[in-house]
C-alpha cells in the first residue's frame, strides 16, 4: 500500500528538475539580497537595493573606465620567488594557483586609451590576485605605466585595491613604496597629472605610498581605506574608534579625499577631472 505522499506526488503534474547554472544568482555581501548575476553585472556590480559597490577585476574595471579600443600593456617580467619563501605553502605554488585563477600574470594591469576622448594610462590592481598585494611585479607594472604616460604626454590613473605589501617578498616588496614614489615624481617632472581611484579595500603599504599621493584622490562609496587594521589601532590607542572609521565617506569628511564618487559617475568624473588638469597644464 502506497503512502499518501506517493499518491499526491503521482497525482500532481510535477516536472523533472531543470539544470540551472551555478552562477545565475549572486548574493549581495552587504544586504544579502539575491540578485540576478547578469543584472548585477549590467549595473556595474553595484547592488540595486543597497548601493554596495562590489569588488571587480581588472578587465571589468578597464572596460568601465576606458573608451572601447584601449590597448593592454604587456606585464613586465620579474624574478619569481627571489627569497625562496615558504609558509604553509611554497610561494611558487601560491603564484601558480593565482595565475591559474586570474586572466593576468600579477595583481596590476595597465592599459592605454582614452576616457571620453582624453588620453590616459590606467593601472588597475585586482584584489582577486593574492589580495592585490604589492610585490616586485606590481611595482614594475606601476613604473611601466608611468613611463608610458610620460611617453604619451598624458595622465596616469591608478585604481587601487590591495591588502598591502606581499609578505613573501619581504624587503623587496617594501622597496616598491619608495620606487613608486620616485615614479610619481618623474610623472610630475614631465608635467602630467597623477590621479588615484581608491576602491575596496586599499590598505597597508599601498596606502602608505602611491595610493595617497594623487593630485586628485577619488574613492568609491563605502571603500575600506587605511594603513593598519581597525582592531590593531583600537588595541594600540585603547580607545573606541568612531563609526565608519576608515571608510571613504569618513576620510572625505576629514579632508583625506577629494571626492567620493558612485561607480556609475566615475568615468564621467574622471574625464572631467583630466580635462581640468590637462587644460591647466597647457595654460
């Protein structure tokens, strides 16, 4: 004798389960709203409900900021694992896994093109590649972008996203801080602007060097920006930190940023800013 569940199931017009792609939906990390992945990406990876700005890769960022037809610049070659570093894994194994999971050979990618008609070289850090960490490859890519901007007589735009220096490269990673600072001085000596777009997160040695040296500092809404972590600072000074400390809006209110700009308006704002700065240089 069959059970009531079997009889009901046989009576109702159930259809076989259809296979659906695993990436059809995405959950907003801020408000937990379930969003259609395509609609989310069409909205520039910004949640339509809470306006949370999601993290995006270098290719998506370059496509959003540059006009069609831009040129990807080759990544400079560097010596891998110069210190023969190993923690729970070999550094070479970590690099191999990161390269297999990402479209570019390291955390910074440069492109040359136009932004609403204004020439620019744009360098983008990708947090998906080992947390966007700054090692020799990132430093060399930054300097290569500067050199191309000097050659093209145009601004250099750095889009930052990093957990800081790459610990597996030790002092060689920390040396990228003064190297990139010298590169910015070279760009200024050539009379070209340097613009920084800080995205979530921008921390550590990147914040302590080229991320905070822009002629104009722009950030996306809600971006985490700081040197040391909030808990470390709080434990050191033994005081409770203000609400929203190290977020873009707080830094803007306290004079550390020039603008906080929604991703939808970022390209237009960047083009207008380049127009002002290059017109001032030409005058």
